[in-house]
C-alpha cells in the first residue's frame, strides 16, 4: 500500500445471499463484528453490518495478511476504530441504503456515502452555513434532482470531515464550512475527493487526495 494513496471499495448488500448463508458467514466474521451483530435486532441493519465486516476482512487479508480471528478492533481517544497493531492502516466505513463503502490509506481519513433521495430543504437551512445553503438551492431553474445532488454533496462532505476529525455528532454541522466547488473545509488544510456510484453520492476527506484508487 503506497503512502497516502486512498483506496475506495464498494459492495452492494446481497440480502438474499446473507439470509441463506447467515450461520456460516456469521461464524467466519472477526470477533468484534460478531459481537456488534448480536446486538442488532433489525434484519437490514444486520445484513449491512455483515457486508461491512466481510469487506474489512477482505481488505485486511489482502493488504495486511490478517485472518479474521486476528482482526482485533480498538478505538482511539475520539472513539474512532482501528485494527490493533496496525496503526498505519487507516480505514473508514460508511453505508446507506444497500451500499457499503470502505476507504483505507496510510493517512487519516473520513468517508461518507448517501443514497440520493428527496430531502426536506429545511434541513439544509437549519444545518448548513449560508454559503452551503445557497449552493444547494442554486437557481430557480434547477430541478429537484439537481438540488438533491448538491444537498447530499454538502452533507457527505460535512459527515466525512467529522469522521476524519473524530469529533462526530458532538459538533454542529453549521460550526464549520465546506466548499463544494473547491472541495475543502474553509480554514482547514483538508481536501475532498467526491464522486457518485449508481444512485449514491460520496465524499472522502483527508490531507492529501491527489492519489485515489477505486478498487471495484
């Protein structure tokens, strides 16, 4: 794995396959993932979690040579997970709808993915800075789809930054300002790599986004 290269992997949640093979797949998951799944009562959330676990295992084997039972998850002071003994392997998992995305690198990063859907624009007015809100609204000629794409562009950028910094939901979304055109956080050194896959918008936040590799 090259220094600072950001690798992005996507997986669709195959609910039928997971339901048919639940027991065998569950037993093959790394310990922390099995523990997390046991606490879930919603089937959809369970299948998403299983997909995320399988994806992390695949990457851990390919990149780090780790078997599932050797994947021991710890958390830093901000509650951000990392693999024990692999402090230079930074990863972030995000999911929405039936899509799971995992980004990994040697550098700290944050990732967020969201399925495009109708959005109450009042959320943007309440949670976004004025410049962000103006960007989302655009011009009167823009259709609802264009507005929704811009909304989720800003939303994923904000969420990715919070996951990068480890601050999480304790920080109001309106307390920092992202620039969706120049792909940065104003007043910060971090940058963004943004994209779209199928009907999903995503953003990766890191110090260096000059080298990004899509593995699918």
